[in-house]
C-alpha cells in the first residue's frame, strides 16, 4: 500500500487534468447528462469569472496565469494550454434544472470553495430551521453527485485505451482553435 504522501505526489496531476478536461467539456458543449448518466435533470455548465493555469517550466520554476473578471477573455488561457499549462483552479456555474450553483474547484485538492447554492426556503420561525438545513444539505448533495459523476467519467476515460487515440487528440485540436 502506498504511503499517503507518496500517493499524493504520484497522482496529484489528476485533479489539474480533470479541471482542464472540464473546461474542454464546457467549451465544446458536451452533454453533461450523457457524461454523468443523470438524464432526469437539465444540466448546463459554464466557466465563471476566474480560471488559473500553471505551467511547469522544468527547472523547478512555474508559470502561473490567472484570468479574472466577468467579461474576461479566455484567449490567454488557451495560449497557456498550447504551451503545456493545466488548469489548477476554476470558477464554474452549474445550472441544475432551474437552480444555479456558483463555485470554484482547486485541482490539487479537489476542494470546492465559495459555493453559492440556489436559494433555500426562508426561515421565518424556529421550527423552520431544521427544514432549511435539510434543504441546503439536499442542494449541496445534488452538486456533489454531479461533480462525482463527472470525475468518475473522467477517470474512466483517462485509463481507457481510447484516451490517447480519441480524447487527448480531440482536446489538442480544441487547444489549437
């Protein structure tokens, strides 16, 4: 069994690659319902207002590109991808049916930060607190279910033989555009 620190260092690239793949999925309008297997909900994902990319330059130095702003142009990010960078942090907007979630994901740890869920019911008296907590928990679990399904799909694709013959060439073609 691998020591936790060894395993972390050996596989930490997967989170950043996942976020890069997720950006590819969003930009190419790939069906989230198909990728997650969740057919009973309408799923739409967009890149939010920030994205951070990192490129290892080989001599223990790294180039970090941060793009922020609601109307930011992602062209600098695609240029960084052409140079070998990967996404290390991305802000996303996920629409599940009529609800909108805004959040960021860090590639190295896969931590979701800054989560804003659709509004829950108002708490008007002390008896409403339990219901509001349960509703907020349900809203969070819906997001986690979709993100888990996307990560599972990515890992299955990543270890499949078609990764190098289909998926990776398609991503490289997207980067060239």
